[in-house]
């Protein structure tokens, strides 16, 4: 059965087990946390988180990076005392193991960009290795996408991600079972800017303005943007920050808003 992202609200929990050692054909001495149970609650659909577990918080999240804007975006957010979550790929817009980029601080490898996210206080999460739509893939192929990306993130920051977002938000029962076996909290969103589709600033702002009737006392949000688009980074994000501040939300990472671990070793 195929599912996609939807909008629901409120409370849920997810317990992470102690790390256990397992062997995987795609990685060497891969260490994973114990399998997790599907969370429940009105902010959860099919065991996938859509919004925060507590009100008053806002988790900015970015998909598909790293890319040429990522270094300076992470730096700018840090300068504003804002934390965000970056759901990244290893081989999508760039190959992070071989490519480099010019930043405001000089030439950097993309592995350095990944490390920079964490150095700036942000959260690094998985969006699969190659941005493969997971729905319809075999368990072996899902594990390859996740374990290969986990190895890359471990190499960059010394930790493995415990949070993931499926590309396009799509999954099926087999995908969810495999991800939970690997110990991942699966996270989509409840505020979708559609920046990848629209490239229209007014329409992207309208996605945020659907929150106009919300209050920090009623809900905490998880948003979706893509750091690979110049308009998103240079126009939408600065506007969104001021809008979210005007609503009196606190900026947090996805793990903070859900109360789940961000990493394991």
C-alpha cells in the first residue's frame, strides 16, 4: 500500500533502543540502534511524524543538499541564533565525496560542508544516498540507500543520523518496516512551501500564511524547503524567519520538536 504526506496535529512518542551491532552487505561493521516502534498520535500518519510533539516550536528543515548555497545558509542561520535540520543526500545535486564548492570562507569540499552544518549548531539527517523514491523498492535497496548515506554522514561528523525523510515524502509498508528495523524516526512535514515546484515567492509565502490562525499554544510546526534553490535561500528563508518570529514560535531542530534522538554512534 502506497502512502504520501498529509497534515495532522498533536502528541506522539518514539523510543530508541541501545545500539546493537549488525552486519550489512552494503557497509562494513555497520552499527545500528535497536529497531523502533511506530509512533502514534494525531501529529502522526502511518507512523510518520508530520508536526511537532509539543506546541510553541518551529522546525525549519531543508531537503536535497548540500549544494552551493548550503555553507552560507548554515552560517547565516547561526548568526541569527536559529537552528535548523538538513535532510541531505550523498549523491544528488552533487557527489559529496568528490565535489567541492566556493563559499564565503573559501573553497570547501562538500564533506566539509556537512561538518559545517553541525559546527553551526544544526542537525544533519538522512534523505537517502541518491534521492531515490523509496516506495516500491526492495528492503535490500532501501537498506543500501540508508546505510550508504549513514556511512557518509558518519565520516563527515563522527555520528550516524537517527532521523530520516523519504524523498518526495513517499513510502509504503515495506519501506516503513525496513526503516524502523534500521532504527530511524521517519519525518515528513505539515508546512510545505512547494518551492521545488512553484519557484514563486508569493505562492511560497502563502504556504506559511496558512498558519495565520495557529498560535504557539496550539501547535508546533515542521516545514519543508529545499536549500538547492537560490530563491529559497535568498528570499523565502529571510521572509519566513521574520514571519515565524512574528508568531512567537521558538526555532528548534526536528529532534528537539519531536523529543527523539538525532544521532547514534
